[in-house]
């Protein structure tokens, strides 16, 4: 069964609109999906771990 066959009864229906809640503006909808720092401080931890690893690699290179 194709998607068109599966949804043929609803594909041309009008989009439901609420009588209670007005439609959200495109800006407000977009703000919901804007990037955010879910893990604050995580970027700094990654940078610090990279610095430590680079220091170790440099020291090991000198010892060999």
C-alpha cells in the first residue's frame, strides 16, 4: 500500500484550527527550535580534555 493510498481519506482535508488558541507566528515557532546550550560548560570541558591530550602526546613524543 502506498502512502497516497493509505492517507487518501485525509490528504485533502482542511487543516484543523483551534477556536481557543490563535496560530503561533513563524518567529515564535522558530524560537522553539533555536539552538540552546543544553549542557552548559560542556564545550569548555571538551577543549580542556583536548589540551590535556595534546600535552600528553607532546610529552610522550619527547620521551621516545
